[in-house]
C-alpha cells in the first residue's frame, strides 16, 4: 500500500497536483482511494466526479478518544471497507473519492 499526502499554503495548486497524481496512479495501478480532507472539498471536480454524489463522510462515522499519552485518536466507527463502500464515490481511472468534510456556511472553513 502506498500513501501520498499533499500539503502547502492556500492557492499553491495542491488540489490540481493531487487530482493529477491520483488519476495517473489509478491508470497505472488501479484501485486508488483519494481522501479530500479540505473543509472546502474541490478534489471531486479535478477527478471528474459530479457533486450529485452521496458524501461527505458523516461526523458520526468517526470515533475520537484519548490514548494512554493523552493524544486524540480518530477511528472509523465501522470497518474501513464498509465506510469506503458507503461514503466513497467511484470516479474515472480506477479512483474512488472519500470526502471528510465540507463548508457548512460562510466563515466555517
């Protein structure tokens, strides 16, 4: 399993780079899961996925607890495969998209 994270300042092209890398990897390897953790998710557009799809991931799908060191740990409330099946959306090039959140109102992002 390979994992890639893309981070940077606003307006630096993170979504475009992420979407491009994801589609290339999907064509080459198949079965790619893209996770959009941006509070204003736009990765779907870059991946060619319609906004009329069933997402984002609902908050009650996640459990938060503290570990022995007092650090917050976030886990899915159900098996990962079940969460991916229910909340992710199939796109082109062997890619599935899981959106973790979206802006509810102005000033919330």
